[in-house]
């Protein structure tokens, strides 16, 4: 995670890890990133003993936080997304770059 924060440090104002528990292969992780435009990314990730993974990424800006709505049932096309994928998409939005 720290390598991703370093890679996107030009866009990240601050970050806070509120939960990090690892026991063997099991992991529970929660964090919040605040970007230079004051939007926030909330991250939850869990890895279970059988190596199944569940995660949630929620990106909000000043117009959607604390009240927001979702349209559609998909945010990303991929069924398997990583924090790096999410940060790449956010950086494209914040920097006005087209999707690659």
C-alpha cells in the first residue's frame, strides 16, 4: 500500500489506516485517502483463510459526501479490482487523462 501512496503522492493530501490485522494468510484492512481536491477514497479489504478476497472502494467528493446516490450496479467493469487499479482511475479523473 505504501508503494501505491508514493506513486500517487502528487494527488494524495493525507491517508489514514484505521484497521490492519493480519494473522497468517488472513487480512483485515481499512483505510481512507484524502486527495488534493478534498475527495476521499474509503478502502475495505478482507482476505480469508481460503484466500478468497472481498473488498469495497468508495470514492466521494465534496458534492457527494455525506449524501450521495449510486446509479447502476457497477462502478468498474472488472470483477477483480485492486487499490492500484482504483488509484489509477482516480488519477485519470483528477488529472483529466483519458482511460488507457
